[in-house]
C-alpha cells in the first residue's frame, strides 16, 4: 500500500476550485475530500518520483477541513494533528492579505554551522497553527503565501545533506557540496518542506512560488560569460536538466490554476499519458537556453479580491547579449503590460530580484553594466560581485519603471523583492505615476548576511553617498533614472517575513523579524496608501 511522502500542499485557490499537490512512495490513487467535494486521481511518475496534482471544484465559501486518502486509506491529517483547510473567499470580498518572503536555507545548515538563527517561516507556521488550535480551523489565515526565490539552496547544503551525498554513487566530477542529480534535488525539497509545522502551513495556506538562482546555482543566467563557463563543467548538463525539471514538478506545477493547467503544454502531455520523464527531460533541455526560440512562461498572475499579483520571472528567460541585456524577451513584456492593465485597486509586481536597490549600489551596478558592454575586465567584475539586478539590466529597469508610471486605476503599485538578505521599504516617485509606488524587500526567511556586507548595504542608503555615486554614473554615460526613491528607515538584517494588507483602497505593510524563541516581532509597519 502506498504512503504519503510529502505534502499535501495547498497551491492555487481560484473561485471555488483548489489545486492540491502530493508525493507518494509508489504509484497510487489519491483522494482529496473537502465537505461534499471529493476527487480521486492517479499519480504520475517522473524520474521514479510519484506525484499528484488534484483539482477540487464546487467548494463552499469559507474554511472547509479536508482529508487525503491514498489507495483508500486516510493519510492526512496525521493523528492528533490540527486539520488542514481549504478557504474559499466570498466573491464579493475585495480585501487581501498576502504574506511573502524569500531565501530559505534548510534549518539543519544554520543550526549546525552558524548557531541558532531563527527560521521566519517556521515562526509564521507556529503562530498560525497556535491561532488555529485556539480559535478554530481557518482562523486568522492570510489569503496567500508568496515565496519569491531561493526556496532551496542547491549549492549551499546543510551538513546532514553533505553527509548524505557522500554515501551516494555520483559522477566523479560532481561538486561534493552541491546537488547535481534529480534525486538529490528531491532530497532538498523534503529537507525544506518536511518540518511538521511548515508542512501544516503549506497544507492550509494557498502558496505560490518563483525561482531565483539557488534553485539551480548561484548567479544562474547572470551573463553570457557566466553561462559559457557553466557549460564547460562536466556536470552542468545533468544539473540544469534536474534543476529545471524538479522546479517544474515541485514548485511551478502548483502555481497554475486549474484552467491554466488545462492549457499548459507540458501538463497536457503528461496527463495524456506520455512518459513524464521523457517529456520533462526534453522540456528542460529546450528551456535551459535563456530567451530561446520558444521561451516558456514561468511567470503568472493571481487575483485576490481587488488585488492583482503578477509573479515575474527574472532568471529563466534572460536575454544575455552584452549589448542588449534584458530580463526577458519582448513577448513576455507585452504579456506583462496587458496583465498590469487590469481593473484592480492594488497592483503587486513580485520578482526575486529587487527593482530598487540602495541608491549608491544601484548607480554602481549601472556603471559596471556600461563598462561590461565594452570591456571583458568589467564583465568579470560583474560576475564576481553578483551585479545582476535590475540596475545592471538597464533597458529592463527603464521598461519596468515606464510600465509602473503608466498604470492607471490602482491606488498602489507594490514591487516585492528578495535576494539581498536584508529587508526594507522604499517610496518611489515617478513623474506621471498616479498610484503610490513602493519597493518592498523581505529577505531572508532563513539565511544571513554578515560582516562587511552589512556595512556596505547600510552605506548604500546613506544620502551623502547617493549624490557622488550618481555623478560618477553620469560621467560613464549612465542616463538619469526616471524614478527617485528613498527609505526612511535603515534596512533590517534579521530573518523576516512580510505581510501586505489591502482594505478597500488602503494599503499597509508589516515586516516582522524572527526571534530565537520562535516568535515574530514587528520591525517596520507602514501605511502605503492613502
């Protein structure tokens, strides 16, 4: 009889439909039951891993507990466990509460090697679980959890995972402290999502995700020179294939609504009975080349009440030509512009990389971009110091700024970011913009930045440096940005989680830091509009 290995994960909830993701230890029939709604579906097998994506429909408004059975035997919730719920919003409700964060190393790494840095996602799970036990299923749950990059670290492993790799047969050239094969990637997802409280959280709060570089390897697709060097590694082909295939299966598959799943070309082939391993291997090889002939749309849109969230891919489809760097091809920009023109009260643009960095750092990256187009030495400097953000892809920075300036209707445009291992909120002023525009960065959920990097990141916001940095940028021919921005509070360097709340045309953000005892303490609370 089959067993449940990982999940259930509650992924997209749209209207009265919900997508539930599971992994079992062998092929099985999985039944998900929520009230009067019940669906049974066969798992599919890819790379000897057995997965299911089950769509429930006809769910009632409110929080409904659900159960999962495998081959007719109930396996979820676990004995003595708080029930998981699917929450369907009232169609007339316009408010939204979105929790987000990025950069979460496995707990074993920091506990074993860096001291007991608290895990903000675990702290959030503990708080919501305690509230559910005290007040009942569904009490106080956010509408959406958005994980915006580096859900796993394929190249920075915990001590237990390094030991596990050492006991496995691997190709001789494989780096000993990095994963390469598909089964090794699966191990990372179990390590990241297997904590009991986090597992409950992911089973009961709708969750969407997007990758950043560490789902594959540090600096992934940062430049053509970087990619050329990576392709020379004997393990690269297996690494990129396994990384993209596992991401599609464990993260991206659940980002799609039931209607989007029906249209997705990869999912349609798998559900039609084609060999999933062959389909995903072919797919991963095809999309491994940035901005290929037929780039796959990793980004997607989620509507929560009167809020539209657009999750943007800043890694998988980059145009890497030095003279014409772009975050993604023109066709995807056209799609973004169309989706951003929706009738909504609040527009949220989420991307693993911040649009607005500390001003002095922004100007420095812009200078290196100009030099890198002309000199190999500057290109090497760009790679060495991870100069890969929007500021270092100036054409796309200007395009995104113009798109935001042209938004009409929403009271706010909030650009969510991660990656930098520190958190801040910056108000942006763009001539012609009618919405209140902010960059909100929340990073890390469970990582750190220490020593000299903290000092440099603090100095980057120092106004006395912004002017000279801008003058240097002008000397090198960097055009004046259309946007000006500032933060009224120093960045926060602890582990953290953020909550964006929309009520009518009012918007607030709260960033909370995780304390060693597993609690969350407010660091920054700000009204964004009106």
